[in-house]
């Protein structure tokens, strides 16, 4: 030990450091190969070098260290790259030296201040040679000896996403690719947004809390993304990152956009649900009223039945009943502009409300509705998608009925920033 390494202390620690595959230091057999560092005046190997080398014929080569200028891209671009790498759990080392043992050739000393190191969550390592300092033969030797260590020569003039795509593409923990179609985030209400790149973890190395990243390149100087929208996406597992040039754009604070509870229709029964809706529209509601079917002055006899609920809109009247009336009665009522609706066996809340609106001649449509967060600019590419009924009353603004609560944050933004009223049922 003293002859090879020049050291007598901490012998077991040194053996363990250079032979991580050795499980029991008390059982070493004749003929077994053990790696030891050569005698050198340099500093001891960094604790980060804990990977077992593979047997490969040596290739000669030498490093060319920087003597001037920076080894990194522009300050803002490099800060963005480090931030995004940090968000996926990668560690960037830009100080100190990394000692990389090479079988039969001693060790390679890499100055991380000139050739930075990125260590990914899967413990894969990438040295970034922005200035093409390392010879090709030496890069091949590193790749052949250390299967989880790579050296990438990257042009620092590339954009931050392009540099990130090369770095992350060399890892086994994450993948990064361009996103062509709009990204849909979450279950209803769905956040749909145009993004340029996405970064997602690979299942095998998802050791950290699952989080995806979406990079959006800003094309104008319009309003930034509201923080409450950013928070909503984060809860759904997506971090939205806006980029303008080489800079990160922070989300704007809520400001005047405060959370607001969503209005809700009564849902004790289908009839009460419709009554609550029409009451919010200031229509006349009648409960447990008498409804005349036959009149003695015209028919020679009177027939009056008790109905659960009536709604009047102009000359039209809607009767909501739990009992099915005879077809003869229904035809007579229709001639008097009175429609009777009874919930069916396979009726849904949406279909019952839609039929009720149709009977009163209320302008409405059902389906999914994409609500843009802005009328123009980058924010117009971001939508909240709600499913339900859009009602356009004769007076006042349209509003949306939905069976999914968008949450107080989203509802507050829709109401205060866009003037959109949402009611759940």
C-alpha cells in the first residue's frame, strides 16, 4: 500500500473509494484485482470519484487548459441552464478539480472551473467542454473506461434549450424534446398551453418527487403568466418556465387577482337544480302551483292538476314535474306555449338543464370550451378548458355551467381578469 500510493493511513477507506464493487474488505482472494491510486503530489481523489473503471486498452492524450476568456456561455444563459438542471435534480460543479483514475495511465485531473461537471440523479456524469479543450483520443478513453461518464463538446453560442437538450439527452434520468402540439395539463379543468420544450423524468430514475418541466419561449413583451396559473400547473406536476432571449421570465404575482369561491347550483334534485339556475337568471319561479288542463268554458268541464314547479319567460312557461303526464295533456299545454319536462331514467344534470333551457328558448350550447387567458399575445396561447353548458341570456354577459370546480384560484382569475362567470352544479 505504501509502495503504490505513498500513504499508510486510512488504507481501508482508500481501497473502498477506488473499488466500490468490492463488498467485503475482509475477504480479498489471491488473484483478485484491486485498483489503487498511483503515488502523486496532487491532492487526494475527490469523493465524487466512486465509480468502478472498466478494462480498456489505454489511449494517449493530453488536456489543453484555458489561459484566457470564460469557459461558460453568457452569464444569463448559464444561470438559466444551471437553474433548469437544478430543477430536475442535477448538480452542477464549477469549482475545484475532479480526479478521474484511468487504468494504466494514472489519473486525469479536470479543472471544473474550466470544464464544468453535471451529475444527474442517476449518477451519470457529463463534463461540458465548451472550448473544445480535450483531445478526441482522451474523450474516447474516458468514455471507454467510465460507462457513466461522458464528455460533450458544445458550442456555447447555442441557445439555452439547445444546450440543455444535449446535456439531458446524455442522461438516463430525464429526456427533453420539442413539443409540437399544445400541452394539456391536469384533469378537468384542463390547462392547455403552447410550449416549445418539455423535460420529463424516465420512470426508472424517478427517485425524486415526480415533476415535469415545460419551457415556453416568449415572443412578445406582453403580460407574464399569473402566479396562480403557475401554481395550478405545479400542483398538477408541471413547472412552467418562460424564457425571453437568454433570460428567465418570472411569473407575475397575483396582484388584484385574488382567489374567489365558485358559485354553485343546488343539487338536491334535478328540479331544484333547474329552479336554482333560472332564479339566478331572474326568471319567475312558481312552486306547487295549480295547472289548468281543461276549461269548462271551452271544454264543458274543468281539470286542474298540481305541479311541482313552473318557470315563466315571457309568454313561454316551463313545467318541471316528477310525474309523466298523458300525451293528450302535453299536446294541450304545448298549444298554450307550455312545455313539460320530466327527468328521464338515464338523464344527466347537463342534459336536464340543456332541455330546460331549450324549452324556454334560452340561447345555450353544450360541450368543451377553451377560455383564453388573454385576447392577444403569448398569453392568448394559454387556455382553461371547461366542459359543460355556455348560457347566453337575453341581457347580461354569458356564463358557464360546469360539473367540475375549477378551484378558487382559477375562478378568481377568470372572474377578475377576463370577466368570465363560472357556476358549478
